C-alpha cells in the first residue's frame, strides 16, 4: 500500500508512528490510517510530505485503520531535480525531452544515465523520430552525467531526502566537492547555510537515526543548531549574542536535549561560536571585527604623508585664511574641519541638515590645496551623486570604488607596476581608476548605513599617511547588512567631531526640535493637522482609515508631498499608495507600460532602482516623467539635479518605479518639501525609523495614524541599540 504522510505521531530512537492517507484507485483510497514501524524494517525515517510504500496488514481498531509495518521504503513522487539537471546541463535536450526521460525510466533514471550501455534506450526515449540527433543527445547526456558524477550523485541523494532545489545542489557540490554525498550523509547539518532549519532538521534527524545515532545528543545536530542561530543572528544584523539568549534559541530549535551549558560547550568546542567576555560571537564576523580594529588602530597611529601634520589650532588658522567670505563655516563646522585635518582617523557626526556635506566640501578643498588627493564614496548611488554635486568632485559608490581598486591591482600586475608601461589603453584606464595613496583623504558618506564587511574591504586598502573620514548620523537607520562600525567609532570623542546647528529646516518650523525629541526618546507635543503650512503636525486616524487619510493629504499637499512608509505591502504601503496616486492623478492619460503591472504617464513621480553609470543614474534617484511614447515603450524622465531628459526603454524600465511613496531606507540621503508619514504597527517602526522619516522634510511633516502607536515607536530603542555587536573600539 502507498501512504502519503500527513503527520508524525511519535518518534523514538527505535521506531516511528505516523499518520497519513491511502493512495491509489481502489475503494480504500483516501482513507486515513496510522502506521507503526521500527527502523530495522523501514528504509529511512518518514517525514511529513513523503510518500511511502508499506507492507503489512491493515487492521480496523476503535481508533481507526492501523498498520504494523513489516517493511517500508520511501518513494520518489517526483523526479524533477534529475529532469532539471539533464535539461540544464545538456544543450539541445530542454525540458520537454528531459520529461520524456522521466516518463520512460521514472525512478531508475539516475541509474540509466550512469550506464554507457543504455545510450540507445535513452536516444529512443528522447526523440524516436530523429534518431541521429537523439543518439548524439543521448551520448551528451551520459557524458554530462558521468563528467558531473559527484554532482549527479548529490542530485540523486538529495532528491531522496526531499530536497528539490538545484541551486542548493550546485552550492553544496562547489563547497564539498566530489565527496559531497559521503560528507553530508555523515553530517547532514553541513547544509545549514543553504536550507532552512524546518527543512533540514527532519532530514538530519532521519539520517542520524538510520546510522544508529541519537539526534537528541548528537554533536553534529547540536553544532548545526548553533550554526543556524548564527545564521539568523547575522540576518538580523547582529554579530554577537548573550550566552543566555543563544542557549535559549538552541533549546527551542533542538527540543528535548542536554542542559544548556552542555549545548553551549559543544557549540564552542566545534567552533560554531567565539566567546569574548559575556558575548558569544559569530566566528566569521568576529574575525572581521577584530581585524578591522587592528587595521584602524594601526592607521590611527599614522605614517608619513601629505600634507604635513599640524595641530588643530594650526589648521584653524589656515582655514581662516583660506575661507570663502561669501559662505563662511559656522563655528562648529570650522572646529570639525580643523580637528579632522589634524588626525588620520575621524568621524563627522550630525543630525539631518546640520551641514555635514558643506563641511566636507571645504575639507576637500583644503586638503587638495596642501597637495593631497581626495576619494569620495558613499553606500548608495544617490548619496554619491549628491556628494559629487555638492563638492564638485567625482564621488563613487563603495561598490564601484572597491571594483575599481581591484581592477587597478590587476592592471598594475599586467604592466609590472610601471605606470608608464603597458599599452596606451591600459595607461588611460589606470588614469581613470580610483587610487588610494598615503596622500589620500578618503571620505565615506552616510557611514552609519555601511556594514562591517564593506568597511573592512575599503579600510584595509588605505595606505598609512592619509586620512579616513566617516560621515554620518548614528540616530538614523543602521546598516541593512550585519555589524555596526560607525556607531562604535563615533562613541570615541578622540576621533569624533559633532555638528549641532540646523541649516536645512528653519527652526521656526518646529521640525528640528521634534526630531531632537524623537532622537532622545521623547514624544514631541504635535499640533493637530489643519492644512498646508510649515511645521510638524499629527492627523489622528484609525488603521482602517489610514489609506483614505494618506490619499487626502497627498491631494491637499500636492506635488511637494512625499509619503515615507515602513512597508511595501498593505493599504498604506509603498505599492498600494503609488498605485492609487498614479490612478487618481492620471486617470485615462496616455501611458507607457513598464514591468510588474506599472504604467507611466507624464507628470508621474518616479525613482530609479539601480546604479547605471552609462546613463549617469543611481539607485534611489528621484525624477519626474516629462514624456511617454507608448508605441515604442519608452519614458522620458528629468531626474533630480539634471537639466536634460533621459529616455528609458527596454530593460531600463525594469528599474523604474513610481515614487509618490517610498520606504524610509530608500529616501535616506534625500529630502522633500513636505513629508507624509503613515504610522501603523510594523516591526520596522522604532525611534530611528521615525527620526529618519521626519528629518527628510524641509518645510512640513504630517504624521497620520494613532498617537499611541507613534508613542510606542518613539519609546522603542533605536535599531542600532537593539543590534548586538562584538566590535570593541573603546576598551
């Protein structure tokens, strides 16, 4: 009888009881039953979703139909992994012909492909009407299966375990090599980086039991659980955890298991975590954190470079002599510039609108006057573009900076380190590429958003003698990736300079004061919204009324309004707000069709979603549609800061989206005259999110929702404080 497993009733080291329903065409099909089997009679361990062939006598009992299994084996209800492997690895076979192989050979397909003598049978199954082509394809199929014997064995083995993701197969084969099956069979928890715990643990427990090992105390499973917790830790941005929290998570994953102290001891001994003080650290992240501290400490000591070192007071005199009288620095800007020039490693901190970018412009000019060179970079393309325009110097994204430095290394190796050597094309390219020297001032803008691996990648390339400056606002959202670097460095008063005076928003709007209150965890006293007027206001609205309230505000505030929201989905999420605004404003106007159901009309507010250096466009850059050509499927857009329109078509439209509403992460580094902020429960809604959203406004902020939700968000610690980091700069 064939049984589809619905649930595991009981599992012991010696056997299992599972419930399911009978498959087939006879009258009993669909009936539920329970199967009891010992592992000496079952070829494997059942899991929910399996199909099993069971031998035994079904008996009616008061509890329903039951079977004492005399034998049992797992069936393969689908051979899609093997079929896809053949379709993707053998040119000319494709999905249809690969399906024919499965229809002909079924579960024996792997065995047939491994048999050189089965070529004629494979050819007949592939394409009987074109025997010459079919024979050639069959030879290629057998050859591909043989050449990828290790991967093929892994495909077959994983299919038996119920894993049907070919990407997982390829990565495991690349990591573990030809002996992947043997290594995974010995320790299935090697797959933790690639499979969810919910999918992996049933496989792992089954294989351990088949080998006579107890999953409850097996070190490989316990270590695998620790690896899973580290994976989850890094995904939420943490690089460390308290021992108590880590142990609690292990117990939740493992169920009945040894004491938590034993679990942690096994995790430590097997290198799943690194202990430092009262923290358990992710091993890879710990190595990066400790390495970065060493790199920056060495850089802080400094080296011989240009310009010659001066004291902060000496630089202050020089700044006064070189300062542009038409736009003088404020007192705190002047002090910050002098301090930064006087030390190799610095942080420039300040809230939104405090003039960090202008201070950087003056700083760059002064450094260049002393004979130094400047490299400007930022995490996002939009921030890099803004930095370029404000300083009058080329700024790159961090990704592009690192790519150019790697390309420079390769080119310099090709020309033997001789700048005058190589071809004219090579020499010209070297002149274009980013270069870091002992005379370089490296400025990293929006540094609070830059994750640990990226900071390490750029810092380790910086020669001694130059300057590294991190610019940011630690009260804004932390990096999307793991780790905290800027937040740790800026705690050090020996390297941090702070700007306090607001330049972006006039003090009379009340926005700076409200932002300062939110930053400190205090709920500001906000007036009720009364209409379009400078300042910060609150509109009370129940969650069910939120969509209508947001739409009404946008109608009243007009083109100056930008909705900053916490999610992409939901009535007040990015997707639905954008869809409603486009429909309300443009109605039946001519449109060009984009992708994912989007349509663009003249006047649409849009945002570009990738860095495209050929077009001079960057991820997060806002613009407005000024022309559409539906028959050619193109859109003309004038982007912020550009005088000329750019025509987008083809795959470029993949990255164009409406921008009546954006997420908070998307608008970091940007501003708009009037900001509408829907307030509704979300895991993202905390103090740093609210602070970032309201400081995007130049003239007016309207928060709309329930004041109690707003108060809870402001009271919630900022994401950077919740995030656990193992990096220790101040010791």
